[in-house]
C-alpha cells in the first residue's frame, strides 16, 4: 500500500513513520521516498489501520 504524506519533510519524520508502522507490525517493510513524500508499506495490517496510526503520529496521509 502507498500513502502520500505531505507533512513528511525530513529524516526524523521518516523515522517516526517507520517506527509507527513497525509498532503495528514488526515484520512490516517500509519504503520512504522523502522527495516525493510517499510511503510504501508492506504489512498484514489493513490500509485504514495504517492510515489511522500515521494520523495519530502526526503524519496524516491524504
């Protein structure tokens, strides 16, 4: 699944997003494309759950 995260602007943001996803699913794979502000996640969680976690962490996807 892919998310556009417009509030992601630096390595710290990317780290928080990665950590947030890993808290949901330790086996998840997270790919960050910082210039494009895109996050690609491979996980067993559903997209709504991941989006809600990102929103709670302060990085709401659109």
